[in-house]
C-alpha cells in the first residue's frame, strides 16, 4: 500500500493472505462466525457470563422466487410474535416490518386527502441503520432492484399471519384471506404451518416445484429435497 518493493518471502505471505480473504468473501459460514462472535461477546459481557450464546448453527436456504422470498420475510418478521414478546408487527422491535411500518406511516401522514394511496417512504428507509429493499409499487428504483409487490401487500400479509399465529388453533384459517396469497399462489393452510413452525421443514431451497427443478438442473443434480413440501405450499407450475 505504501508503494514499497516486497521481497519474495513477503509476496508469498501476501498472496497466501489474499487467497484466504477471497475464500472468506463468499463463505457464508465465515461471515456468520464473525457476526455471531461479536454479538455473543457483547451479550456475555452485559450479563457477566461466559459460554455459548447462540443455541444452534445458522440455516442457509436458497429462495427461488418471489413467493419464497415473501414467505421467508414474513416468517422472520413474525419471530417476536411467535416468541410471545410482542403482540403486533408494529410492536416487534428490531424487525424490518416495524421499520417498514414506520416509514409507511410517515409517508401516508404527509399525503393529501385526495391521494390516499399508501406507499413506503424510500427516503425514510434510507435513513435507517439498515437499508431495506423497496417494493416495486412504491419504489423509484428499477424493477430489477425492487420486490414486485407493494408495501401494503406485505403489511397485509404479515398482519393476517400474525393474527393467525396468535389465534393458536392449529389448522384454522381466518375468514378473510389477503389477496396477495392468491396472487402468490400460496396454499393458506400450508403457509400457516410454515409460518408457525417451519423447523421440521427447513430445506436447502424454497420455491415452486418448477423453480426447484431448474435449480437442480443448474447444479447438475438429479434431485433436490423439498419438492413435496413445495407442491403443498406453492401451486405447481409457477
């Protein structure tokens, strides 16, 4: 970096380090190790304890289509409700859905009465600690850089899902289904099973059956696990 000449030994050491750095840049396990270690040290220091902080290893899952992305987003955003530490999405601290709700409320409050269309405030999202990917209907970004639905679609999906979880009756489905479920071709009953307790069904990939088969062909595999669950959760042929 200083522009000085390196000896052959120094070059050899530098090249070895560069090779390690390149491997780590695309290694999700290394990234999670670095992320988890810092959080664990801070938490243990606050509680004045030692030992393992995280219960289990992270799970990596490829999301193959929009339905899979929104299903996984809703599952993560509903973690506080499932754990019983929040009653509503807007009260779920440190979640992206709470961040989206605050931005949406700020935007709708500033809109004229004759223009009631709710939309996410991309500026408000940009000013937060973590920049969230916007929705196509509300974002000025190119379609390739946005989720192809609207903020109100997603908030409706999360709200309906949260109500179903709180209801606590396995297999029961509230009378009003959000239209987004129909547009995503998602089976409501199977969706609620996933949202409530996906632990037994975590797979390497998540998406419609045809997307899973395309993924298997891309990686030159004859078969990828999860097609039966995908057929139940997502309508085939999407």
